[in-house]
């Protein structure tokens, strides 16, 4: 693996823009297919970031864990960066909890909460362990333009490290050619924008406040969510004495909360959250809007989108990154036997990818919207419906198991 090589006029089988959790996993999958890959990412963090207070974590379900294990990524995640949970509880405020257990479906656990950086670094660790020389990484650059012909996609990229004052500089420009360009660069994807791929979607009325807490109680292996009139409140366990609290509320309320000190936030948590099992302190916070976005196309010529570049959904059920890993798995499977120089075979694989993944993503988005609408308001009719559904699930084990299997990706 080489970094920041002289990339002028180089040709690659695949260029991946975005080396985060999803993009890095995509790189691993394609490198193992002996494809020549270039990853373009702003910065690649080093392992020291894992020693910092955790702030961004993802719920990795059993299906994603199985796939990451097959890629060789999962074993590189150290124990302190992930926390297993074997129970999932949800309830309406002042009502009986609905508790899902790993025992319900005959598994040892339901998933893990993992630091985002740990997922990203584990992918690059696996590439290093392979000793492959068919992956290169380019950092500190800006993509200025994307062009396509029948034979290739071309990126015009400028090195921003040598001209930090002029963000429109084209000095030290590289022209990079490839058979396939993958956009894995997130919700505000440059690849999507420069390829003239539009989006549809909306912003939700609620925003989310994420609070990292330092706990004085043992690690909890349960994640829970209570539905309140103002919005859900959730608990995500982590290792090393940390956990994350998720607070959904109106945008104005989240803005006010984010301006409070950590001590003031603790007082609000004690007032508004279900009782935690012991003492804690708030040590970090982050606020962000809730959005739904769908790219109008997942494929345009030799450009294909994966992860948040293609879709963002309401994070209420923690399925976002898991859908991204499904994209990676499907695209990699379809490309496995494709000679990247064979245009017809490549385009056929991309067409299958778009058809399959867009359909499944839209179904999941619609399901999350229904879930959000049902549980994020205080209308009497809705309260009766959701209370009835939770009570029904508590009474019928078969229905409970089906919901749980869907949640873990099966």
C-alpha cells in the first residue's frame, strides 16, 4: 500500500472517494479481488484517535458483523473500541418495556456499539496485514471536476496542502483515470454533486443531541429507548467506563441544550431521562439534524454511490451504516467476476446493483419514516396505536422474533 504517490495520469480499476467506515470496507473487498484501487480521503486518522473520548459510535448488527468478519476487518477492532449488547429494550413512557433478547433468536448477542474511527482503521489494518501493493491512498486534496467517456471516468484533483489560502486552486493538479468511480464520501457527496446526480428528501422537525457520559457503574450490555412526548431518549453502552445518551427533540430545544455546560446537561438528563443504574458525568456532546435523502440515481455511467452518498435515513433504529455495508457487500459480489475493462459486463453489474440496493434502501427509509411518525408525536390516536403494538409484541413471541431478526439484519 502506498500513500500520496505521484498519481498524474495514472489508471486504476476503481477509485473510491471517501475512506470512512463504508469506503474503507469497500476498498478491502475490492483489493481482495486483486483490483487496482485508489482511495481519496481528506485524512486518515492514526490509532491515537481511539484513545480520545468516544463521540461517534455506530450500532453494528449481526449481519454487518458477519460480513466484516468475512472481510477480515472485524478481528482488528480491539475490545475497548466495541461493546457487545445482548438485549434491546423499548417502551412508551410509563408503560411496560418490550425487551428483545439474544436468546429469543438463539444467538449470543444482538450486535455491538463500535467507535466509528475503530471501524475505519480496522479496514486499513486489514489491508496492511495483506501486504497488498494494489491499493494507494491520496489525502489532502480537492476534486474539481469529473468527466466520463465510454472507456473511463476521469477526476481532476488538486493538492490543497500546498495552497491552503485558495480553495479554488488548481495548482499541483492530478488527472486520475479509472474504470469505475465509487462515491463513498457521505451525505454531502462531492462525487454525487459533480456527477449531476440529484437527491430527494427532507429535514425532520427534530434534531438529535448525542452525549458521551463517563460512568461509575459496570458496563451495561443492553441498549434501550424510551419514547416520550418530546421525542425518544436512548442509551448506548460502551466499554472503558463510557456510554452514549441520545436525545431527540425539537431543533430549538436541542440548540438550547447544546449550549449548556456539561454539568447543566447532567441535571437535564437526570430530569428527563429514565433513571440510569449509577452515577455518571457528561464529558462530550454533539448535535446534528435528522434528514432523509435519496440519490435519484445510484449509478450514472461509470459512477456508483454507496453508503450515505446514496442514502441517509432517520437514525432512530440505528440502521444507517448497516445499510451502507449492505451496499458494499452487494456491489463487491457483483464485481467479483467482472473484468473491469469489459464495459458491457461492468454496466450490467452496476445496473443490478442499483436495482437491488435502491429498492431495499427505499423500503428501509419508508419503514423508518413510519416508525418515526408513529413514535415521535403526542397525538392520542398515535399513542393508542403504538402502545397497542408494543403490548401485542410482548404477548406474541413469533412476532417479537420476526421484528428482532429484521433489526439484526436477517
